């Protein structure tokens, strides 16, 4: 999927934290200082993750990747959410928290339904960890450390962050 058909915006209102293009400058491993983690959650493919996270600015994993039976994402995510009261998504490179689904503005089923309708996990403003996520001019969503995440594709309900599962399948680093 390319984003050439999307309206390009240079600014988004609060609470969005805009980032500078320098975040995505060349580093030791593509746009990141480190490669993706070896043991990604939800059986995400490391090679796909590395390509999408670190050597890519416009493309995405295929639509519906997160729904693959091999990944079993929906059932595993539901179980984690029910056990912990939230579901945290970590940077596949650094292990820093990027998104937290907490059931504040919508139910887990609504989160999955919206994600399914758009083809990628879809987050809203109150689910973004703005300490670690930036939005670049044009809507590209990236981590503050240079991981390509996806894109902000606002709809009638506000900002909607369509995020590659491979980009947020990391494990927390202490």
C-alpha cells in the first residue's frame, strides 16, 4: 500500500506531537539505531518487520496481516487485555511503549472491528504514548527513535493511526 493518494497535511491539532524529518535520517540500521528484536510477539516475521520498520517510508505489511490465523493476534490480544486491563504495543526495535489500548473510549470488540475494517490495527489519540510517537508532515507515524509505524489517516471521528503490527510487536525492555 502506498500513501500517494492520501491528503498531505503539515500539522495536526492537539494532542498530536509533530516530529521533524530528521527523526527518520539514516542511522546504524536503516532509520533506526538497532534492528528489530529477535522474538517478536504474535509470530510476526522478523524479516518483514525489519524491512517495514527500518528500510521503508511508504509501504505497509499487507492488509489483514494482523488477522492471520498463524499470528492468532485477536485471541491473544483479547486474553492479555482481559488479564491486564490494557494491551500495550511496543516498538519492535527498542521495546519502548508506543500504543496502549485501555478500553477508555471504545470496547475491545470496537477496537478489533475498526482495525479489521481498515486492515491494520487502528488507534485513537488517547491510546498513543506521545512520549515515544511522532507524526511527520504528511501523516507518517514514527517512533521517536526512527521506527516507521504507519500513518495517521483522520476520519469523521478524528485522528486514526493505522499501524503495522510488525512495527509494534516488540517486547518490553526494562
